């Protein structure tokens, strides 16, 4: 990857993180203030409660996965020496940071969001690794096989 391409990837990653930050930490048009029924990502009892994981098929869960797929791709492009595992872990770290920061706002902090976001970052990092691997194979010089002499 050229220096200019890496700089563009880092810039795109920073811009996308800003968008995610606005979406997840910015104001909303609906009530998001926590109530007694809401979740807390720092509470082990919430993580261990089976009721927390009852709604993994919701639209919000899928939307959170999709929101973080581009981040996984961008992190992999921004840090080419990092493996897909590293990019996925960075995405999970970003998600965890967001959820902890949401505890300081009128937003709801939810452990399912961390799982969904980390899954999205993992999918994006795997897609980026797959594309990089295919590109490497296509760029590799082809060896010519000698023709058979009769």
C-alpha cells in the first residue's frame, strides 16, 4: 500500500469514526434516558442474565452489525500490518468505548450493542483480508509451464 493510500485510509477511518460517534453519542429524536429496565455494560449481572440476550434478532442488532462492517474494512486498510484479528479487536474496543461513554449521556448503554458492533467489525476485517488475499494472488507473477516436447 502506498503512503498516499494509507493516509487516505486513515483519514476515511477517522471520518467514519466521527460519523459513528455522532450516531451513537449525539442527540436523538426519541427518549433514550435510562430507566430501571435498561442495561449497563459495566454490570456483570446484566451480561450473565439470559433475558439480556433474548432479542438478538432485532432490527437494531442487525443495524449495529451493518454499521460496524465498514469500520472493520477501514481499520484493516489503515493498519495493513495488523491482521484481521487486530482490526476486529480495534473495532470491539471502539464499540466498548462508545458504550461506556453512553453511560455519561442520556443514551442507553447495552451489552448487546458491543456484541453486534464487534461482530460487524469482525465481518468487515474478514472481508478486507479476503479482498487483500485475492488481490495478492492476482498480482503475483504467473510462472510459465514449459511446453511438452514430443
